[in-house]
C-alpha cells in the first residue's frame, strides 16, 4: 500500500479523478480494488476535499466510499455545511464536518453541535475537547459546565483530552475545575483528573481526593472514583488506601463501597477480594462484611459468592444466615436456592436457616433444624 500511496501522490489531479470515476463504475470490485480506491480517494481528498465529495456524489458513490468531511470541515466548514444542507444524506457527515471545524474553531463547532436537532445522536464528541484543551482549557471547561443537560457532556468527556494534554494543560484544567461553583460539576471534573493521575501517579491522585475541598457527598464520590480507577491496576493498594483512610464510624458504608467496586464486572472482577478481606486483622471489619460481600458478588457468580460467604461468615451465627436468606429471596435465583446452597456446601442447619428466612417450605429432612 505504501507504493500505491507514493504512486497516487505522483498523479495529476485530473488523472486521480479519472481513475476514481473508472473505479466507482465496477459493480463487483475485489478487495484489492477497494483498497486501491481508498488510496486514490484519500489522495484526492487531501488535495481538494470539496471536489472529492462532489465527484463521488456525481457518480452516486458517496454513500459507498464516503467523503473526507472531517478534512473539509477543517478547511472550510461553512462550505461543507452548506453543501450538506443542499444534499441531505448521512447525519454522520455533518458531525464529521463539525469535528473537523473544531480543529480550528472549537467554540464555534461546539455551538453548532449544541444547537443541532440530532445532538444526542452524535458520536466522537470527546475529540472536540481534545482539540479545545490544546487551545483553551478554561473555555472548554466553561462550555462543558454550562451544558450539562446534554448527555455528551459527562465526566468521561475529558478522558481522551487528558491523555493528549501536556502537564501544563492538565494543571490549567485542574484550576478550571476547582473554580467551578457547582460542587457536583467540580466533583465530576476532579474525578476525571484524579482518574487519569491514578494511572501513573496514584499518590498524587490520593492527595487530590483527600484535599479536594468538596462537600461530604461529592468528596465520597471522588474517593470512590479514585478507588474504582486504581482498583483496575492495583486492587490491594487501592483497597488498603480506601479502607485505612475511612473513619471507623463509617466502616460499614466504606466496606459496602469497597465490595461494590471490587466485585463489579470489569477488569479482573473480584480477583483477590476474598483474600484481602481475610488478611484484615481479627475484629477490624464490620459484622456486615460477609453480607456486603455476597450482595456485591452474587449477580456475577452466585455459586462462588455463596462459597465465599461460607468462608467469611461465623459458623454459629443464625443471624447472619437469616440475613443471607432475606437477601437471596429478593434475587432472580430465589427459586433455585436449595440447589445453590447444596452445591455451595452449606451445612444442613445453616441451609435450613437460610431457606427459612428466604420463605421456602423446608424439605422434611431439614425441618428438624
């Protein structure tokens, strides 16, 4: 393909157009022909994206091969949008124009995106913010904060931009987020910053989470966000930080959050969680820990969750077994509990307590318990 690209660069624009016209007339092109067409159209578009679109449209091949509307938008968005207004087609073409426009005028592109009737169908929106952060981080934050009714303006908007931004630009973003008056928006932005930092500088992410100056609810959300991001890479370190930095009076809530994050579906879901719980000093965990564990893990793997509960729960606690039964009665697997408990290895007396609390009619051999 490199040789073909080099050859295409050496052709005149008229020769490129002639070859493209010849290629679009082939009703059943081979894969190699399609690749060649892509190179030829790409070269023609680089020279004149408007002419390339017009040529493909003239020969009824625009939908088949696509035009480089992103490049046209970057060079002359007004002309590209005017052409699309006169030739309605794929809505995605308009978004490509606006994304291309964003390379030079992110504010203008954002305004057109924001007022588009199909704005919630737009894809690739974070790409605009990648460009905008390169030019004016504070303006990008201001526009994002002012348009929270648009679902595209979420915390995840910033992830690609943070990857591409320089350290100085990330500091500008951080300052802009901290300056937001709305604590919910401030938290969204700071969570995005911390989530990026935790990948390479977990200590800095922790400092940011613990010194954010946010109200209690938003502070909890930020700490949870750091935990979730860090857990993907270093589960034990993330759990140790979160658990040890939580006040004792909040231990049950902290354990619920920790279990929900660690056992949620995702990268290495649940891996090492049981072992981490078992390593904690005796008496240091809240009594609800086995119950919180099973509630977080059950949907993903009922059998494994029940076996782990047996490891964690006190053997002589009818209260813990009853709590388990009441929870299991609310799950879609409620009718299968006798089989699930049997397969998990529950002792007869504990099995009877769980089933009784779940509202099952006990088999005759368990009624003595």
